[in-house]
DNA sequence: GGGAATTATACGT
DNA sequence: TTCCAACGTATAATTCCC
């Protein structure tokens, strides 16, 4: 990978300079770190690894995106720009009208939370460089360790290289949850409706406390921090500002054990924002930062307003809206309603393997874990997504929507197995399963597609009684900005007792989307979440068969297909205890006749193949693999292979979408 | 043309 | 010696069906 102009000098003699690792970002506690040394060591440790190669691939894609955006930028005529400028001017007025400087928000962020908790329970760790996590990944590092360049999300083996005396402490969430609860008790006394961002951070609307007690935001912050300390023995940092977005930025300024207050005054806010690097904003990460800087020359928030016309010309409306509002120092000021969760997932990393038996048994484990979690939360869902991280770190996801809502591990595994089967042979290091589209969930129509004139930020809606629900982990970034008025449709309201009936019913009924089921009268059509029918089903069925054969028999000839179909339709002797495959351990209840048949066919074909040619299936990539990166999509993209305008819209964690739908 | 489904990607803790 | 997590949310592009 070369790095264009960002480090055009000396690329060959100092290659690490172009290795843009996230570990060298300016973060709290990283001042005084020999960044070049860190960068060099991280580079040396990573160089040539599969992980590194994947990073290079991703970086190349990003460059391409930036180039494309530059091209588009160059093609904009001055009349285009002046038109977009009109849009910007209008939007600035609209946004400005929503500015609310009447609230005082406080963002609390615990200092090196996990590490601090561990030190609390083992004081001998005090003063020594320590990291919570293992050799593969670190969750948090204490400030002593950060001096060496060690930080969260860094693999442990690199951290140890940077800091040979680093002490590793395994993660213990029970402990962190306990201390998190203690902090939340304190938070609640200042704002009963506080928003928990994660275990270690929260947003509090302290407007009322300030008024009632005649104290300034800064004074309340001092008091809260010392209260947190006396209750837990842990230090935290705080930011006080007119909205959540700014408060979050502020809490980072005097970390650790410090605070920063930004006056609720428009010109103060504008001055603050004017020199603020865009990367400081929650929701703007490495990629967005690069795109903004290298394609548009935007480094500070102020420049987002100055170059607003470019943003509206090149980005989606929701992204441009977000950028512009950031440039104006706007952010969420109301307390959004609690959002119900959208998905639930489980994933595990392991030593990369192509061994199908192993993969299927991993899959079964994960399906079981996921099902367990869903039952614990009383959730049923109908869309299953399989996630694979291949040995080369490429992430793939494959999804199916079932006909019915379920949380049973059998259902999950059954569909997951099919999804996985279609990907074989493949060597993977991670398998994940996610269930989404919960029962009772209202699907979002995309509010960002609305016209520009629709865009008016909702003034604060009356605050809801959130009770303890606010401990539901809302993603921090969303809390920064959105004046969220989205409907909360409590999937949690459904009790498990009620769901159990549904599940049991489902277990007996046909949920297999590949099956042509003549008898669906039991459910009225409009009550059924979209079902594949007729030709679509057949087609899908065929496709799957095709894929199956492919993955099994790539290296051999067509007669394998014969072998599969010739196999007798009776159950072979593969099932132990009536449900467990003796060969791979996969669990399929007797009622899953067709799945069992397929599964048996699979093993048979495998055996035939092995007898014929030794074990070669995993060495011969399937059709999909051969086609390379674009191939997977080729099914969809085949019509317009050159329509690669994907760089037009970069995803921004929109803080707006929900807030602007009604105006 | 709209909505749903599928896939990929970004971001945060 | 070791060789980069787990989980959740969101946006967007594309394709397909109605």
C-alpha cells in the first residue's frame, strides 16, 4: 500500500509511517508517548500477517473512494455549487432555529474503568502498567500502560511488545457491572432519567438540579465526581455543555479525573467548535475523517459549514445534515425515548479452520448461545444473519428471513446451517449469528429520504418516564445528537410465558423458507411476514442445491450430483440419541426430515468425494470464491457492473434520522 | 415506485 | 512462542416483488 500524499516522503525507508493504525490516534493518556516508536513496533508486529493484508485491502478501498469523491468534486460546476449553497443557507437557518441553549448536559466518563475496577480489587496493581484482557485483545489499559502506547482494542501480544512488564488481568464483567450500578445510583440522584451510554459512561440533564440548588453546571460536575469517588473509589471525568454532543467532547478534554465546562452561549460554542478537529466528534471515525480531509480538505468542524455546499453535493442528505449541524455546534438536547433493541447476536473467534465438522459444531454452539440469550430476554425474531470472518479477515454476512418468529436453537441452527453450507468450503476464524426483526417491531421507513423542506429538528418532546429503562445501553453516539422521537415499540413487553406458546407452535410448523408448503391456510396471508412462494421458492431451492453440490464437488465431475440424488430417501444411521449427527455433532430433531436428508446427503457426498480423490474439497474454491471480491455481489450487480457510485454516500451514524420525520 | 430483503461498511464501547 | 474481540446500531446500495 502506498499512502498517496499523506506521507509521500520516505515511504520505503520508514514504511511504518504509512501504516495508519488506530492505535496512534490522539487519545486521553497518550500524550508524551513516542508515537513513532509505537507506530514502528505495531507495524513490525503486524507486517505480513493476514490481518495486516486485510487492513491494506481496506485502505486501498478507502483511497479509491476518496479518489472518486475528488473526481466528482472536480466536476461540480460553479452553478451546481451555488445551488447547493442555497440549500446550505436555508438549512443553516432551519438548524439555527432549533438551537436550544437552555439545557445543561453533563457527560460522565469513568477513567480507564475496567482497569480501575481491577486495581480496586487488587491494590497491588496500583502504579504498575496493567491491561484488562488477554493476548489476543485488550479491553482497557491503565494510565501507566498508556504511557507505553498500550491502549484499548490493541491485541495483547503487541501491547506486551510495547510494554514487556505489562500485567494482564482477565475481564470480569460481573465486577464492572457491580461498580457501574454504584455509579448509576449517583447519576440517578442528579437526573433520574439519565442516559447510560455504556457501563462506564452516561449523559445527565442537570438543568433542573442546577436551578433547584442554585449551582452552576461546573459545581454540580465537581460534586458528582466527588460523590462517585466516595461511593466507588473510582475517578471519572466530566464535560458540561448545552447538548450531548458537545458534553461528550468536553468530557475528554481534561481526562483523567478532570472536567471541562463549555458556556451555554452561542458565540462561545461557535468559537469552541471552530477549531475542533472533526475526529473529536462522536460518530466521525477513521474513515470519515480521512474522506473529509483528503477529498474535501475539511479538518475542523468550522470547515464543515464553510464547505457545506460540497457536503450537500457529495453526501447523502442525512450525512450532510449531520456534518452541518456539527459545524454549528448543535446536538441533542432532549431526553430521547428509550429505544428497544433491534437485534441480538452472538459470535466467537477461534483458530481459523476449514474443517467442516468443526465449523458445524461451532455453529451449533453459537446457535445455542444465541437462543439462550433470546429466551433470557424474551425475544423472538425472524431474520437470521450469519457472519463469517474468513482466515483472511474478510467479513461476510448472509441472511435469511424466516416465515415465523422464533428463538429456538433448532430453528436458528437449521437456517444457519444452510447459510453456512452455501459458503463451504471456506476457512473461517469467526462465526457469528444475529437475529433481528423482532416480533412487534415496526420497520422504519427511511425518514432521511424526505425532502429537504421536511427537515426541521423536532423541538424537545416532553420527557418520558424512563425509570430504569435508561440503563439499556443506547449507543453513545446516538445520544449525542438526536432529538429522538422514534416510537418505542416494546418488544420487551412480550412476556416469555406468552412467547413459549408461539415458539412451541412454530417448532411444529413449517418455517423452512426453502420448503414449498402447500398448506399455509392456518395463517392468514397478511399475517404472515412475507413468504417466498411459488417460483421464488423453487428458484431458491435450486440455487441452494446448486451451491451445495458445488461446494462439495468442485474438484470432481457431474456424477457426484448423481450420487447425491441417487441416495435413498430413508434415514441413514447418522443420528445419535435420535437427533445428533454422529459425524459432525450437529443437532437436528427427527421432525426436520428434509434437513436431515440434506445433511446426510452432504456427508455421503463428502465421503464419496474423499474416496475418489482424497480430501480436496477445501482446497478448491467454490464458484463464489473464485470470482473474487466482487463476485459475491455479482448475483445482484450483474446488470450494471460499472455502476460504482457507492462513494456518493458514506454512512454516518446519523443522529438525525429519527428526529426529522415529522415537521 | 415503494417496501422488504440482503449484503457491506462504519462506528462506538 | 503467541499474531487483532464481542456486541449493537446505523446507513446505503442493490435487487426483487407487488
